[in-house]
C-alpha cells in the first residue's frame, strides 16, 4: 500500500488497497464457512447449518481446507500489517479512555493511528488463535499419524480447537460490531477502499495527519 497514493480526489483518502481488501475478504469468507460448519459440528441442535454449506459430508471434507485458506489469509495479513499492529506508547492513553469509545464519545478519545489499539488486539487475537487452530486442526485431521505414546495429544487438540473456536467467535462478533456500529463508514472502506477526509481525521487523526505530512513532503 505504501506505493499507492493515500490522498485521492474529491476529498477521499485511500484506507485499504485492492490487495489488502482481497486478503481481508479471503479471511472473512473462509472464516464464515468455518464458523457455520464449526457450529454444525459443535451441537446437534445446529447441525442443520451443515445443509447450508453443501451438506454434512461436504462440510466435513471442506472444513479443514477452508481452515487452511483462513490461516494463509491470516499470515498474509500479518505480512501486510504486522508492523503497524505493534503497541505504541499512545495506545495506553487510548485504553485508559476505552469507556468513552464504548459510549461512542469519540470527541473524548485520544488520537489514533491507522489502527487503533482495539483493532490491534483483534488482529493479534485472530493471529494467535489462527495458529492454535491450525496446529490442533492438523492433529484432528490426521489423528492416525499421532503415535499411541502421545495419545493424550488428541483430546488436548479437541479442547484447544474448541476453546480457540469460541474465542474467535467472540472476536468475530466484536470485529463486525466495531466495523459497522462503532466506526460508521469502516465497513464501506473494506469494500470501496476509501474514506472521506473528515472520517479519517475524526477516527484516525494521527494516521491522517501523517498522510498530510507525507503528501506535502512529496510535492
């Protein structure tokens, strides 16, 4: 994204490049399939969800493959955004004012960079849980390769997979809520790629000011 212009015509700012959006939706759609099939496998009362995902047999066969797609997307996002997701001293002030954020009192919130600390927490939550889901999922996918001397690994993998699944469900709900209700306009940015300058200045003031400085230095 650094090779693309941030400031666009008509008072718009490039928020996400096409490449970033494609990787984001690659993760989003693959996770949605994993969510539906995972819930179907979780309890008999939700097994009907498997019918929406191609049927019981197809869901069982495709679930691990979609898991691989999701993990690949997560690692690609790490490559794109990992450095920007590191904690900064300014993040502590943001967390101290989290109550204002929850109440949508944006005028009382400290200035945020391209990603605010809440978004960073979600990113690392999906990244860590994605790795654990991959490792535990491979054991569940190929249990025949686990030697009997390590048979305890199998129930442990079931436990880890279930816990991480529930954690990602919580993160997914928070992510959708943040992108649609907490920061109105954020959802459109992962579709179109751009936001208004007013939106960028309001929600991610530090990021927007840096864009302006970079733009001035390139003139």
